[in-house]
C-alpha cells in the first residue's frame, strides 16, 4: 500500500485570496492543526485591518476542495520600515 501517490498523480495546488466564503473552512483547518496560533484565526484579518489600519492579505491553498495550507499576511506601512 502506498501512503501518498507519486507527485505526478496528485492534483495541483491552487492558491487564492481568502474571502468571507472561505471563513468556515479556514477556521476548521486552523482548529484542527496542532501548530496553529491565534495569528492564524480568520478574525485576525479584521483586527489587522480595522484596529491597526494595515492591509490584510490572507491566502488559502487547496488541492481539489481540501485546504492544504494557509498564509495570513499583513502589509505594514510604517516609518520604521
């Protein structure tokens, strides 16, 4: 028995900007991941945008319909950087 199919047989991974429609899937993935932190929560996006006025860009990677990765990003414009 083969645990993982060869790479050439796997479906490609697609990455797109997360929207409110992805929220439930995003949260389910975060709650089920052993290394997730509160910085991975979907609510963090709202806090980044509304409280600190930074641009939040949350990316979601899927293979078919299954989430295989998340990337919460924040574009910070400050005088320090």
